[in-house]
C-alpha cells in the first residue's frame, strides 16, 4: 500500500513544481519547461562583441540604444561599420516566454507586408526567420529569433550587392554567437 502512495505523492509533487515554475517563472525556481533560458543583458553591446561581427565589416562605432516594444523595454546595440553598413542587434529577454513570443509574432506577421522576401529558418532557436527588402537604394536584412525567453533580431542595412544567401548565413553565425554569449 505504501508504494502506490509514494508514486502518487511523487507525481503530485512534480505537478506542483511545474505549476510553480509556470506561475513564478524560471527566475524563481531551477525547474523550467524550456532549456533556453537567457539572462537579461546589462549591456547588449558587450554581448555583441563576437568574432563573427568582423565578417560583416570592421566596427567603427558602437552605441547602446534602449527601445520599447508596446510597453516593454528592451535593449539594442547599433554598430556602424567602416564599410558604411549599419547593424542593429535587439534583445528582449522578458520575464515570460509568452511576452517574447508575442514580440516575435508581431514582427514575423508584419515582415512580408512591406514587400520583404521572408524565409523561415528551422534550425535556429525555437523559431526564426530572415527577411530582406530593397528600400531607397538600401538593402535591409532582418534575422529574428525566438528561443525560450529570448527574442533576438539582427538587422543589417547596406548598399545593394551582397547575395541574400550569403548574408543569411553571416547573420545566422552572429545570432548563434550572441545567443551563446547571452546564455553564459
């Protein structure tokens, strides 16, 4: 009789722990439904100091820039490259996965509305897409990633020329390194 009660108690204990994790978030308990927990970066520009940025061009200026999505603040780092290109990296590590998922969905749903070419990327984070468009003689590339409690976007603005497939792979490498830095 004791063994079935121990099994039931173990199951109920596990359910309580999962409920507490959902109510209080991954910050208050070591148990989480996702293994993709990212800490809130104090300085996004420090997280962007990754080797792969050099493949986009030499950084001549780096500045942090706080922004808001709806009422939620998040951080960006704007990099001006010696080639004249601009790279903007935005990071949102909200308290809940639901907040960053909403952020990602709004950006994803609006990406094709401006004539951008949009391609989903199945092998980066939980969900990711890349989009590019030509505006005012400038190519604008956007890579957006949703991974657990992280929304990450990397935007590259440059003169026409680079092939989208090449830029997509360069942005993927940058995103992977930034995600690793934010998990550390």
